[in-house]
C-alpha cells in the first residue's frame, strides 16, 4: 500500500496488511465500509490508510447521499445519549 517508513507513533517499521470496517461520517450522516484495506503497525496498533482508498470512500459517501449510487444495504444503529 505505502512505502514502508517508521510508524509515526512508535518508530517501528513492522506492518501487517488487514481489512477492517471503516465508519465514514460527515455532518451526522454515515457510511459503513466493510473490508477497507489498511496497514497496521504490529508494535503499537496504529492504523494507516492509503489516500486513494479514503478518497474513494469519500466519493462513494457523497454519491450515495446524493442518490447517484445505491448502497449495498442499510443497517440500523441504536442511539442512546450519555446523560
């Protein structure tokens, strides 16, 4: 994904490629993106995203919310205020 450089958090150069669930949010609207490719620092767990991946997620978010594309599915997210 990216050139191997030391982790910004711990300085390690050991990374592992994984896929995670990424939750994109903008002005109270959300898009859950399963299987998002990332690199994770093996030593401290810092997550690194490729800029092209984030740009594509952003593009899809706005396309879905402007109804130019359809999402794969809808999910309900329970909400409870902390009071």
